[in-house]
C-alpha cells in the first residue's frame, strides 16, 4: 500500500475537527450529520421492527434497505478508505473518502448521480431544441400496487410514452425524444410513485442528406390533454386488472369515477437556446428524495421533524418517531435492478435515430464548450463532466481539486485501505479512529418484539 504523508494545509470545522481541504471547499463531517446520527441511534431497533413487527396497512421497505442503511454510515468516512490527491507542482496533498453510492437513500450520492445524469443528458443526448416537461400522477389507490410490483412503474412509463408519441405523431410525422424519470417520493417524505418526462416539443426525421431534421409541434390543448389522460387511465387500469392487481369490480368502479385521479401536467416548456433552463429541469427530475437541511432530530425523545415543501408560501413540520422516519425513508429506496431513468422515441436503445440524435447533441455541446474555452475535445468534456470533482462543482459551485497555491489540478496518487495508514492519517487530522458504532436496543424495547421472526420475502414490498 502506498505511504501517505500529511497534507500541507487543513481547515477547522466549527466543531473543532480539522479536515484536509482547499480554500472554498470543505469536506463534510459524516458522523456529525443529522441523518447519520438518526441511523446509528435507531438502526438496530429498526432491524427488530422489520423482523418481528406484524404486517399492517402501511407499506414496508424492501429488506435490502437494512444493508443500504449500514453502508450509508460509511459514506464519506475516511475510516473505511480514502484516495490521496497531490499537486504535481508543489506536492500539496488532499484526502477524499469513498461514497456509498446507494440509490434513493444517500442525499450526497443522489445529488452527484443527478449531476452526472444532467450532464450526460444535456451534453450527449438532448440536441438544442424546445422541450416540455410532462408529469403523470396516478390515484392514491393505485400507488400501493405500483410499490408492491417493482415492474409496474416501468409499465406506467411505457404506457405514458406511447400516448405522448401518439399525440405528437398525430401532429407531424416523425419520432420525438423522450427521457423519463421514475420518482418515488413526494414533498412530504411520502411514497409517491409518479413519472416526470422530458419530451421534445416536436419530432425528428432523417433528412435526404443524412442529417437529422426537426419539426416543431404545438403543445396539447385542454381537450387533447384530457384525451391523453383518459387513454392512459384506461390502459393502466386494464393492465392492473390483467395481472390481478385489481378485481373486475374495483376496475369498473375506478373507470366510473367522475374524477379519475389520474392527472397530466405539461405547462413547463424550455426554449431551444435555454441550456441553463434545460439543465435545471433535468436536475429537478433526477434530484435527491431527501434534504438533510430540512431535518431536526432529538436523540433524547427519538423524534424527527421534517419540513415539507412550501405550499401557498408556507411549509409544514412533520413530527414522527425515529422508526417511522426510517420506514418512510426506506420506502424511497428503489427496488434492486430497476431503472429509474428510461429512454423512448428517438432515444430508445434500438431506434435508428439514436445515433444521429446523440451525434447532434454532442456536436452542439462541443461547440458551446469551445466558445466558452472549456474543453477542446468530446472525450475531454465527457471525462470532466463525470468526475467526482465536476459533480461537486455543479452541485456546490466549487471545484475542489485545484491547488490554491499553484492553481493546478490535483491528481490521484494512491488508494488507501491499510488500517495502519488510515489511523495515522486520521490521528493527524484529529478525526476519530474507530468505526461508527450503533446504539444497542434498550432491553425493554427488545422484549416488546415478538420472538418469532416474520421477515418479508425477498423481492417484494409490504
């Protein structure tokens, strides 16, 4: 293992702990974060609840959420390993911890993942044409089935994409671009599976000279939007009835509702030359489910307070127990091996137009970067956009891997897993050298759970 020297410069955290950093960038303190404290204080009790609690009407997280929460406590903690970066000129060092990369749980990893998705889509997939956001919301009665069957959100997205394509092709002959995002959360930390779709406000066709041609299309009127909503409603209910999710009586009842509960919103439109607006829309669709800035935690009473999205200029405060918070938070984790980003139309994997669309988007991105004198090549642009430092720069507007003395980019020189070296580095910075510890479950609480385990079957949600 590589030997590790001490960094030349550190900054002091408000709690008195020193972290290696460059001016303008401050590494987070994972053990002092509210979300980490909630997990380390309550995860053992939550394990017992998942194992022994009798099923009720509330949906239950997937059993894999326990492992994901354990890995979340390792995110950003240098005790589990670090990468050493060094300035090629002056030798200044900086150490960076590893991420947990857990989808739907870790706000930090989800923010970086959203940044990568936004960069890839904006610079490599979406040509500079007008786009419109389509949002599909389903009735509360069906959200339980969408959570129970992990394949149903994909079916919902596919039905939605077909109806959007049918509408646009009815206006002009061609194929639209569709990029769908499956969101599992609402503004009140609730399980709310719905679809956000970024769709071109027009269709594409191959031209006679081999180039890609774009034909603009006007947005739907109220009558046309109502027809699309009705078509989606009937197809989704029919699909649920076919797989046994709804009985015939319930399906007929839902079809007879005056207000179906299905709704489609398409009022957000981004112009072709509004690159910043397009990136903002993409990041909004791929954004993290949870904001730690909205959390308040009382370890003494084991109570969590969460501030919801503002409605009508005001936001509400949700007060819940720690176990209820972990249950709600765990439900936001997507099922394993299921994609949350889906491609349709001209971006579909087997579409003959995909290559031309990607080439046009890449050319436009390279021209824009050349005008801004950022990158000279497509490969350079891709590498910069997907790097850890570029993700942080997009999220926090600070590029961390720049030497404050030489203004040169820091380069990785070592990956450190050796305990002896890690402890030596942590001692130098005054950081804890032990692993995170979970609080034990109080005896009276442990005895209150049933002795026989009732672990839900793997691969299903309850």
